[in-house]
C-alpha cells in the first residue's frame, strides 16, 4: 500500500485553493451595480430592473429606480466618469 507524499497533498491543496479563487472571482464578476446608490449585488437579488437605452439596469430599491427614471442621463454619465 502506498501513501500520498507530502508534495501530493500540498499540490492538491494548492490546486483546490486556486479553484476556489477562480470561483470567488467569477462570483465577483457576476455582480451588478445600482447606478443610483452604487451598491453592488448579484443580479438575482435586485428588487427591480429597468431596460433603458438597450441596457438593463438593476436596482436595490424602488426608490433608486424612481430616482433613475427621473434623470437617467445623470446616472448613465456617472458610470462612465
């Protein structure tokens, strides 16, 4: 019977950490930002959305959506600054 060497165990551990790092980064990349309050969250956690100018905007509250609807250009400009 052979046992794994320390190198094998450490190598497997490092590989799993690298995988977890990629998963974490993917989750971060999947976040959206409310254009009004700049809060970041996952799209499925959005309270409401709005399609405007060919894009979908995600909002954490109805109040943020209403504020965006009043002055959409203001918030669209803020993102590109």
